[in-house]
C-alpha cells in the first residue's frame, strides 16, 4: 500500500530531473539562453544542479520501495 505513492513520486521526480537535464543540454548545445535575464553560466549551473537533485530524489524514492 505504501509503495504506490513512492513509485508515483519517484517517477515524477526522475522524469522532471532527466527532462530538465536534457533540456539544459540542448539549450547549451545550441548556445540559446537557458533563462532570460540571468548570466548564462549561473543559469546553466543552477539548472544542472536542480536537475541532478531531482533525478537523485527520484532514485531515492525508488530505493525506498
């Protein structure tokens, strides 16, 4: 009964984190701005950090199942 919410949360976090990392990589590869009005290096670093954090949180949720 408790594994259902953990699987849902793990899937949501992992998908969001992976998508954020892929999106950031594509934006950087095309030299497009990651966030408007922010330094490109800061925006890339923060989105990479948060993408990796969400991906790790999703893996942690799956490990708790």
